[in-house]
């Protein structure tokens, strides 16, 4: 499956899959831990489509707009370095991502 294309908005993924990922991640940003409503939550590709990532649920996580915008298409390790500069423990974020992407989606 091809990745998200510029200008697609939320149309690149089915609504029920998007909501299932938000539920899987407890409606929290996996990067900063902020609680999010479905209206303001976004999905982020852990490995950006530009870098070979897919739209598979194991590559998608819930993110706040601020973290998603900051991450852009950076490799995860580079983004984690920017979070570390702001006082966030990269090991905790990696653990959050690993735990989230291993959970089964509840449809």
C-alpha cells in the first residue's frame, strides 16, 4: 500500500482504522504523553513514508499536532534527539512506541 500523499488530509486511512489506533494508544501522544481527543489527535508514521514506511498499524502511532509537525519526515532517532534536548527521555518514548505498536487493534 502506498503511503500518504501531500494534500490528502485524513482520507489516506479509513476512519475506523484511525479511531482504532487512537484507542490502542489510549488517546495519548506517544511522544510527549499529552491526552488528546479524537478531534485534535493525528497519526504519525514512525518510519516516514519518504523513508520507506507504510500505512500498516505497526508503523502508525497517535501524536499531537505539535510533535507530529516537529517530527516531519525525520528518522525516529533524530527526532528523539530533539526531544532529549527538551528534557524528554528517548528511552521512554521508544518504550511507548514499542508498547503501542505491539498491541492488537480493537475494531
